[in-house]
C-alpha cells in the first residue's frame, strides 16, 4: 500500500471523526482502496448507493 494513500485515508477518517462520523473498518478499507487506486471512485459510489438504499 502506498504511504501517501494511507496518510490521506487517515486524514479523511480523522476529519470525519471530528464531525462525529466515525468510519467503520469496512468503510475505512474502501476509502483506503480508493486512495491507493485499487478501486475506482465511481464504483465505490455505486456500491455505497446500493448498500444504503437497499430495502
């Protein structure tokens, strides 16, 4: 994993935590994969929409 991707992910997670939105480990992992270029942002958005709008 790229050092910059880990740093960026930690910064985003910290910013979200300051706003009271703590990331679950699975959400952190998704964010890390995006930051490292292992998963596209558009695919991640589609997955999150499907996950949080499923009935």
